[in-house]
């Protein structure tokens, strides 16, 4: 079970902010496949996929968006997890870095 709040990049805030998960839907599918191995005989393998659909809301600007993630038995590391946002995130790394520095500077003076 995922937490009700998570950090995601927000297009409006141009920053990674806390988001509230308004709606969470999970689709799980699994199938056992059987095949013959000349040496061992019949072998089975469990294939599965886990898709998550979320309606999320930025806690700073109240922007609502949609997030979907997909993971399956063929994934070997975190990078294999498919993650999509609607609308798409406009993460500009250079801009993101500058804003990060700016916010750090602001923290010093506040
Ligand atoms: Zn926002």
C-alpha cells in the first residue's frame, strides 16, 4: 500500500512538491506458463504485471494530474519501472538546478 502523500515534479510550481493521492487504482495480473526442458522436463514460470493509476493533486498549487506506473516480472531494477504523467512533466534539468539554488539561497535569508 502506497502512502497518501508523495513527492512528484509539478509543472506549475516547476519543482518537486508533495502531492496528495486523491484516487488510487491497482490492476494486478499473473499467469503461470509451462514449457518443456529437454533435461529437466516440464518447467513453470510465473509472469505478472502490476499497474497503478493515480489522480494526484499538488499540495502547493492544487494542480490535478494523472500518474500511471507499470512494473512486471521482467523488470530487473528501478529504471525498468514505467512511469507516465498526464499532462507530461516539463522537467528542464538546467532550469530545475537554478531554481534549486535559488530556493536554497532564500532559505538562508528567511
Ligand atoms: Zn504545484
